[in-house]
């Protein structure tokens, strides 16, 4: 299914293809503070529909995950990294997709702080 998502102000918007029934609730220092619920897709399933210049990026720790956010409203709709299999991946903040029923998701805890 194709979904549309964005930051709060719409300055960073995207389309993503996937079936979202599960979400990851990560407790690393960044995710714990921003409260996103994450789902992962191959990077080619995510298409930015606003100019790439609208996206700001933050990295920390080992600097392998590019956490993208909107510099205008501060919302972080997605991130990018390479998965364990070497493939480019996108982590989607499902809270940034209005059509996803957050209450219907199976939420799994991930202890990102233990890495």
C-alpha cells in the first residue's frame, strides 16, 4: 500500500510503500526523547515529495544512521541507514503517516540503549 507522510508543517513530505502492522519503540537516547514509532522499508520504497533541501540531518554516536528532520517544525519523519544485510534502509516514523492507525499496530520494544 502507498502512504503519504510528512512532518507537522509539511515542509518535509514523502510517499512510502509498505504494509505497516508492527512498529518498533526504540529507547535509545534520541528515540526516547522524540517518541516515534518506527517501521523499516528498503530505501527505494521511500520517495521524498518535497525538495531535498528541506531535510535537515542529525547523526550521533557511530554516525551511521542519518536521522532526518524538519528544521522548521522539528518533527523527524524518517531516517536512513544500511541494514545488517548491507542494503539501504529507511526507518519511517509511523506517527508521521496520518492514515496509519497507531492503535492497531503491534508495538515491539527495542533496547537501542544496550548497543
